[in-house]
C-alpha cells in the first residue's frame, strides 16, 4: 500500500513540476518579449517601418502558439495533480480556474488581438509612405497590456502556489 501511495505522490510532484516549468518558460518569455524585444524595436525605429506589422505578426504568431501550449500544459497539469491528490479542495478548484483564465488569455491573444492588430498595421500599398498608427491600435495595445498584466499576476500566483506545494 505504501508503494502505491508513494508512486501517486511522486507522479503528482512530477505534474506540479511540469506546471512550474511551463509557467516559468511562458512568463519569462512574455517578460522578455514585452520588456526587452518590443522596446528595443521601438527605440530602433523599426515600429514605424512599412514591414513592421508583417514582421510583428510573424513573431507573435509563433509566440502565441507557444503560449497556447504552455497554458494547456499548466491547466492539464493542475487538473491531473489535483485528481491524483485525492480530490478537489477549494485551493485546487481555484488553481484550475486560474489556469483556465490563463488559457482564455492565450486564446484571446492568439485569435483576437494579434490578428486584429496585424490587420490594422499592415501596409497594403508598398508605394505609399508609412501611414499613421490608427487610433484603434492604441485601444488594442491597451487591451493587450491589460491582459499581459493579468497573465503575469495570475501566472505568478499559480507559480508561487506550485512552489509551496512542491516540498
């Protein structure tokens, strides 16, 4: 009986480790993108060039798919580890709900915000000079950064819970 119990505990810790790795990878990638790469491109003047929307779309297309994988891994890992723990406590239900919020944020970024921003920013006539940034783009950027802040807060909370439960 103790061998079975220790195997279940070991498997549960493995799933928590998967959740932690997915969250660390995802959140650190988001911070690097938001605090290093995008500001560097802005300072270098790349954001005002005609091909920036297409390049940004390509960069975010790939990153958004990685976000979806990390969000799905975190949600799955939390569901499995709470099931292996022998039931859903209030904290487990809250963790699962938070992980589903993270998945929703990744879905919104991937299928709503990024395509809309790319569509607004892309220059279809190569012979015209770069146009001004549409006012709708500023609203989309505000929504994006609000979701980023929420993602970092929720992801950080889940990461700290998993870290405390790891021991």
